[in-house]
C-alpha cells in the first residue's frame, strides 16, 4: 500500500492509524520494545533536506526492530546522473518499503509506479506531505481530544507549502472550518480552495493573522519555502512576514494550540515555547508513533491490542 496523498486513506483508515499510533506510544518513547518489523528493511530516500521526517522514520523502524538504508544525493550515484527510475529499481531489490522526499512535484507517485514495494511520500516539491498530516492530526487529537469540527488557521506559505496542502484536505474531511492567512503572492492554490469548498468545507482567506487568533482552536504556522521561489528578490519581499509572540496570545482561548511542521525560521518567537500553547516539539516527536503505525500497516503487520 502506497501513501502518496491523503486521498489514499479513507477517514476510517486515518482514524485507525491514529489509534494504532496511540497504542505504539510506549514503543515510540523507548519504554517498551516490540520488534514487529524484525527482518524488514526501510529505504530512506531523501533528495531534499530533512531532519524530523528522515530521523523519525529511522527511529520508528529501529524501535520496531527493523533496519534502515539511507540514500541521499550526496554520496550516491544520483550525483553521477542516475535517473530516479533506475535508482528505484535498485531500492525495489534492497528494501521492503521506501520513504521518498524529492524536489519535484509528482516524484513520489512516479517512484511508486516504478516499483513493487510500498512507497510513502515524505514530500514531493510543493505537492503533498501526507505522513506529516498524520502526525499533525495525531497532535491535534492529543490537544483537543478530537479531530472533528475544529476551527483551524493555516498561516504562511500556503502556495508552496506541501504540509498545508495535505493537512487542509484531511481536516476538511473531518468537518473543520479553515482560515488561510498568507500574503497575496502565497495564497492557497485556487484549485485546492475550489476542491475544499466543493466538498462543503467552510474556507475563509485573509492576510491579517492577529484578527483570527481569538477564535481558533489551532494555529498552524509555516515557513516561507525559500527554496521554491524562482526569484530570491520575491522571497525577500515576504521573508519574516508572520511572526507570532506570546503577547499576541493574551486574548487567545486557553486551549489554543500553536503548531508548526518545523523548521521554524522566525514564525514563532521563542517566548511561546514555555507556554501551554506550544505544541510544535511534541508534534515533531509524534512523527515516531504515527510513522510506526504507518510502516506496520504498509507492511501488513498487525499491532497487538495491548502493549506494555
Ligand atoms: C516540512 C517540509 O519538508 O515540507 N518539514 C517537515 O517535514 N517537517 C516543512 C518545511 O520544510 O517548511
């Protein structure tokens, strides 16, 4: 089973993955050892920078007793001009499952079509990032006890940010009202907004972040995706445009969650880190249990009801 976009999961499947992830928490934090994936090999194929996604997949696999192969464009034949198709043929033989991150939108689907093993999309250009969405949903459930019918504000680079493309899609299917906050040049792509609305989702768009903080359950900050700008001067115009600091939250609901896929540049001032609104580091940790659940599901390995 591949995971390329959130369309590859029904709502019930997403919910069951979150439940599996919850059960796997003791394994994720190292207090229990459960070698469900012993003898299995994960190919970690990263053609773009990554800290959390790559390392949390690696930790997830290792804590379940599996092995990991790491490929990056530095130190591999990708630098010699090998095509993605050829690289994938090798991985098909060396690994049981692979995670791929690539600068080109559509590359994960292309890779999945080229091989037999399951492929998990860890970010394809400005396209999608569904495994991030699973950990985002898991974190929202931790904070609010539900992922249904929430008021969620997505902030920053909604044009090039793949995390918000996948997340808005998933949240809309769970009845969220979405507010998109961005500068004009980085608005959510029209076809995504059209899709969300045609599925009955309540969508609002603004460039004013402070005006929406008082009436939200989740504020999801994102980095301006510098590497995707065709022109550095265009990036400079919007760099640092949204920064949230603890004073801005004076009138916010006490259970407002501030989230961020990370890395942050200047979007969240460190004064928020020690407040109860800060969820981004727990969010990053949640990559481990959710990716464990996903690896098990994709490899057809059931998770025991009780783990201790
Ligand atoms: C995100 C990505 O790669 O899209 N990072 C991540 O996976 N946590 C967000 C970003 O790079 O801004």
